[in-house]
C-alpha cells in the first residue's frame, strides 16, 4: 500500500472552475489507497415527500471546488496528515429500494476491509443504515446525530425502510448502542405524540432546539462527548439541522434551526473522538438553484475531514 498523500489541485495552476469535479479537487482513488474515503451515495429512494438528494453528491462535489487546504482556525491541513481521495459513488438502483440498501452495504463492507474511514455525502438519511451495516462488524457503536428529526419512527406507508426510520432499524439490528446516542437540534411539529417514544424508551438522549438555545453549542457538545465516551462513534449530519434561511435545499425544512457558525463550532468540538465514519445527508440541489446549501455542505464536510484526519494521524503515532 502506498503512503502517498493526495493533494487538491492547485487553484493557481488549474482554475477552480476547471478540471474533474471531484470532492475538494482531489484525485480519484480506491479505498485501499486512502485513510479517509470521500464517498457519494446518490440515492433518495427513501424520501417520503420532496425528492432530490440523489443529486446531492454531484453538486457538493461541484461546490467543494471552493474548499481550500488549511483550516483557518485550527491550522489543520488534512491532506498533509492522512491520505484522502474521492472514492466515487456507492452503487445504487434508483428503481429498487431494497436492492440499493444491499448494494450500499456491500460497498461499505469493502471500505471497512480496506481499512479506510468513510466521509459520506448523501443521499437521503436512509443511506446511513446500509452504511452502518457495511461498516460495523464488531458490536454496536455510539452516535452523535445532528438533525431536525429523530428518524426513529417505525414506518411510513407500511414501509419500514425510509429516511424517517434508519436509526430505529440500526438500534434494532444492534448496529448502534442507544445508551451512547445523542440527537441534537430536534424541532418542528410532529405527526403523532408517540413519535419520540421509541427513542425515549431506549435511552437515546434527545436535545431539542429550545434546550440547545438555552445551553449553547459548547455545553451541549460537552454532554455529547460524555455520552459517547472514548469508544467508537459514528457521526451523522443532516443538513436540515440548519435553519432553512441558510440551507433551503433540503427535503424536509424546519424553521428555527441552527446557524452555519454553530454547526462549525459543534463539528470542531468532535476533535479527539474515536470516529469510525461520518455522513452528511439530505442536500437537495433542486430546491436551491443558488448552490448555497451545497456549498455549506461542502464546507462542513471539510470541517468533518479535519477532525477525522487529526484523529487518524494521532492514532497512527500512538504505541
């Protein structure tokens, strides 16, 4: 295995509007060649209302041409710390939900076997379930989940596999430890008073936006870190945690969300955790022709990458 660290194209040599539209202008690579695999999952067959996240990976790739090499606040250059590459898209079948779940799961099992840690861009939130199925082979992991919705419902239209159910299925399948799960930013009217019953009954920590406003991101993240501890943890970021005035390009917008600056702060406070994978989902470009939502997603993707790269590089030097 090569130890070569891939670098983004130099914008002084190749203009940002030129070249292949890969994540962060990185070379295309296989999971075997990288420590962090940037992967798209262009699937929204689990969407129950407004579709479009299948187009998320392509538009986030496009907007990520604006991402630069070095984090302005932390000084981290992830491309110098670890090997990062665009590993393409997981295979999907847009006409078959269950086959797509199996295809995605199989792809991520390959990522796990290659020893890479995935940073995924969706796609609707159902994709987290097959990603976890492919990644988790030894016991349940913890979860820090940023979202306006709990996604622990049982079914819609009689179907148990959609973007409102992935975390319930993941708990039932032993992929996630509900006692090590925290969901941050929940808000909006619900269709039934029992919608949160499963999460509460299983010990999932729910932090609604009102509590977040009272406590602030630093205190909330201190609790989230305490919940997941120093054991393996997955991070899932739904773009609809942001207020739709900032990120309108999503399928289920809820007013009263967090700001992009608060999102950046919380992601930076993930530093030092044992992160086994991350995803950023529910970017729906058709609802935001300006590209601002995808640009926000690409920037938050870079924030996640910096945290992941630092953690992986520190592990590599530990005895």
